[in-house]
């Protein structure tokens, strides 16, 4: 079953970032890419169409007439046959190098009559090489730490009085917001000196969002944490 809470969290975060960031700020598409990378780590559906107008306007996603696909001339019959949402990457499950379906967005997707691709994907690169994109649109998203994005979300949500959104993000704790496969690689002193962490915790204090975070189903109780001291510090404001 799709994790609708994560899907809602990401969509709401994209909306608040769009509302409170200057129209030409190039960082926004980087933030969106980080949010969708976070979402991809959960059991979520494809949700771009919830906020498609924002993704298009901010240069995270690009839309073209289907005939502009680089392979359209050679595969016109195939493209003409598409009548519903279709992912264009195909997979050979029997191939020795088959490693799952995580890369399905790389070749774009069709929602007739349009072709779509996300910045940084293989199809985006082909469209760039073909001269279909120009200027900053030809620059791939920059890798951005999730904690930096969550700081921006929290600061924007504070302006809206959206304390729920702040608490929902803070609930994920050190492991999810700053960690990786091996867990959070920082100690308490290092975390305390990080500007993004300091700013996020300050917003949580100002908005009294900690109780909201504590009620979240994603909050990790201290007694079950991999590093009790680290998590205990996270929850002690």
C-alpha cells in the first residue's frame, strides 16, 4: 500500500517552498530533487501530477509535444499507439545486470499528448543535447543534503503558521535527515554546530512543534535508537 503520509508531506513541502522562494531561485529544483529522492525511499506512488504546475515552472520537470522525442521519427507508430500514462524505460528482468525498477524515470514518461522528463535524467540529457533546452535548464540539479532542504521547508512553513509541517519533518530525526545506510555519521557536537540543524531546531522551539513531532508515527523513540545519546539530544530542545 502506498505511503500516503509521505506523499502528502512531500507535496505540501513543494508547495510551501514554491510559495516562499523567489521565482528565479535556482536552488528550488535542487530541493525538489532531494525531496523526491527521499520519497523514493518509501513505498510511494508516482505523485508528480499533484504539483505538476510547480515542477514545470521551477524547471524540475519538462514537458514537450510527443513528436519532439529524439526517437519519434524511428518509432512513430509506437508513440502514436500510446493512449494513457506510459513510462518509456523498459526492463529485461532476465538480464544479468537487472537491478530493479528504480531507474524507471530515466527515459521519461508520456501522458498523451505530452512527453515529460525530469532534470538530470537520461532523457533530459538527450533533450539537452538535441538543443531542446537552453540556459540554466541544461544544468543538472545539484546534490543537496536533505537536512538543508528541511531547514528551508521549516522556515517557509513558519511564515504560514504551518506548525504541523515543521513537526512532521522534525519527527524523522537524525538517522533519516542526516544519515545514510550506515546511520548518522555525526556526533552531538558536530550536529550542534551545523547551521541547518541549528536553524531547524530554532524553528521547532519557536513554533512549539516538538509535541507534533513526538506524535508522528515516524518518530523514533529514544529507547529504540541506534545511538541513544544522539537521538536523546535531538529530542531535547
